C-alpha cells in the first residue's frame, strides 16, 4: 500500500502497511527547512568592522540599497566580491552555475540569479549584505531551497548558507549551523543519544524550518522546533552578527521563533535544547476510500487530544487511486501505542492494513521522511543539486501546495466537503497533521508562531499538471470550514490577507521588529513582514 507522506517537508513516503517497510519518494516544496551548520559563529570581520550571522530557508529577501547607491554591478564588481569571500561565488558561465542555481522544485528552473554565494562563515554573509546594499542588488537567502513559492532564489545575489552545516551536541544542547539538512541533524545528534523536535523531509534546511515555527513528528511531545530554540546567531541588515536570546535582542529572538525566514536577517547558527533520542514506535494504518468520512471524523476527535507522546498524520490522496492512510510516531513502547490507538480504531472502524513496531529514533525519523530503506548518505539529493552526496537518491519534484490550520473540528458538512475535494480527478492529496499537546501550551504571543490553539494543520498538495486550479478550488471550498489561518512555512504566493493568516495578532509586533532591525527593507520579498 502506498502512503504519500509530505507533511511540512512534502516528502512522498511510500509505506507497505502490512510489511511496515517504507521506501522513499520525493521531498517537495518543508520547509522545511541546505545542509550545514556553523555552530559557534563567533565575531568575525565584516566590511563595517562588525560581524554577521543569520540564515533563512523559506524566504527570498529582495534587497534594495540606500539612496544614492551605485548602478548595477559590472564584472569587476562581482569579481571583487568573490575575492573577498572565504567561500565561493558562482556566476553565469561558470561550470557549476546550473547546479548552484537550482532549487528542489524544478518549477523554478527558469530563474537565473546574477550570482550564488556559498558563504563559509558569518563574515561572508556580511560581505554579501554590504555588496547588496552598495550595489542595489536584489538579495535572496537560501538554506535548503525548499520554499513553496520559489523564494529561495531570485534574479540578484543568492546567499547560500549550506556550507555552514556543523552539528554538535554538548551539555543537553544542540548547536546547529543554519545550512544543516534535517537528515544530518538527526544523524549527528543521534550519535550522542539526543535529538531536537524537527520536521521530516531529509533535505530541508534547519533555518527555514525553525524560523517559521517548525511542525514535526514529535511536536506534540516536545513542542515546535522554535520552542526548543534557546538562542540564534543572525547577521542583520547592518552587517552585525547578533547572538539573540531571551535577554539579548529579545525582540529579534521572539520574531525568529515563527516569524518566517528571510524577514530579519540571515541566520547562521542555532542553539537548541535537546531531548533524549530513545526508541519509539511507528505505526501505519489504512482503510478503503469508502471509509474516508468516518476515518476523518474519528481522527479529528482523537488525534489533537490524545496523550502528548503520540503524533499522527492522516493522508487522503488521489494518486492515482483514492487512499486513506495514517502514519505516526509514539514516543513509548509498542504496547502503549496499541492501547492509545484503540479508541481511534474503534470509532474509525478496523483498518484494512496495519503495522505497529518499535524502531530506533534515528531510523524512525528517516522512515517518516521516506528513507526507511536508505542510508543517511542516500537520503540526500541526487544529481547536481546543492547539498547532494555522491550516492544521494532524493529526486527533484514539481509540486504546488496551500495550507490551512484548523481551530475547530470539521462538521459533518465540512468532512464531506473535504472528502469530495479529494475525489475530484487529478494527482493530489490533503495531509492533516495533529497538533495539540506541547504545541498548544505556550500563549499565542509567547513566540511569533500564533497558532497555538490549532487542532491540526492542513496541507493541500498537488503535482503541477492541473495543480493550480485544484488547489484554489480545494482551499476555497474549505475556507468556510477552516477559516483563513495558514502556515508560513507552507508559504502561498496567492494567499490574500497573508499577514493575518500566517501571524494573526502577532503581525503588528513583527512589523515593529522589522522596522527596528531592517528599516530600509534590505530583506524584501512579496510576502515579507
């Protein structure tokens, strides 16, 4: 049986429910979340004598320069920038340009940046920011390159932080470079017996995931990725490397926990509170399509209020046949998991396929990301994409998506409307990810992520042939039932009222932080704060 597992990472997870074996498909779009980690950061040289540090993953920041800046840079200007970097500047005509400019989603292959800067350290980031200010060059920051809207690239200078990818664990904390890919974060931390709450798509960069909040497979137990964030290093528009926490640049720290990538600077390093990475239980259930409405009704009554240790994702897909699939993780024993599933299966009806088994933490995280049968190295990009490994197997995938956040259960009419949308022809899916538990305990204004009271997230996902029409129709049909709320890491370029949809009552404070740290709007893109 096949399960399309995209979650915030848009991974297509293929699972045989009876054999409990998962094989990977594609990881499109989660954000997600590059593959590096400059952990310590440190204070380093910048053009102004200050330091830089900050990565983003979902956003592209289109920078404008101060009044009176020069005209477009010439070849000599670009060469001078390249000479000033410890990393590498790639320009059109260079042998590696076609690889450097590509994102995960081939839909954006027509975009041709003026240059891609693979920054080796915070000083390189600051050098690039100074260049963009001085030369009036549009600016984009990139970690994993998974922006749903393609805003991990642009026509100007792309700041790529994927070479800053170190990951280390010490004293109950994890220090992760902004370019680290999730599969590497899980792998390197597992060697120390710890982990952090994060997403599942293996090639998503940690920066975008964290800055947008960070939904993931253990969020009900440990909170969002941003909830575990104790401090970050970020290079702001003035070229300064700032270490932000609850006591230093506290407003910027607050905004960086759910305020979205690309808005306030280029993040270069994150320090997280770690949790023990013990064995967990994974489970997969499936039903015939005729049971879809009953399963949705039972799941939404059970999943958001279940004990914190259990998380699940319900997939309704039409690709090519109609399927109802459930996957999940329980931070506990198989016996406990079986008992926790009983109320749900009693209400939904006995599944036609079922697999419940224990797995090491790292293996479970890889399985949720579509890498059950692969090594860590194989769970990277294939071909000539940035962040690839010689034997990487993750292919590129053309897709489009939209989202909702459900603050109340669907009525019977709402369940019917949702199921009817899936039954329409095409290749598409709706993914419902359980929230509640630890996600719902902080106040909505405790971090920039406002959706603490949401019961579950909703992602409408489609391949590009006919995707736009179906996505618009599906989200429009469900708006009366779900309301306007949306998740910034599933960024939607067509979304009207996006400030309120993404940020709710936190939008005003985010605008104040933006004005304080980026008054000239160096970091700008169509949905920038």
